């Protein structure tokens, strides 16, 4: 069983922002933007092909996959 460091949407957003910052420091992504709306967040992580707005869940999964597929470990 995995231990996640989030249990609600706000902590998920915080964890996703931390992963995006880490991915930037590792030079896996060039930048990221978080759009704050009254009741939700949207992540923008530019890449070479497409750059759709992602939900916090989609961004979290994309960043986890990106970091795990690189030579760096979580």
C-alpha cells in the first residue's frame, strides 16, 4: 500500500506544485503555470507537441510518470 502525502484537493495541488518544481530543477520540463479559479486549479505544463490544461490529478500523474521514467528517483 502506498503512502500518499495528500488527502484532499488542496494538498494534492500542493504536492503537484512541488513535483513540478522538482521536475523543473531536474530540467525535465521548461516551466509550469497554475491557473487558480474560484473552485478549481488548472495546470499548464508545456511540452514539444501539445500543451493542454490539466487537472491537478492529471498533472500529478504526468509528473510522477515523467520523473520515474527519467534516471532520477522520487
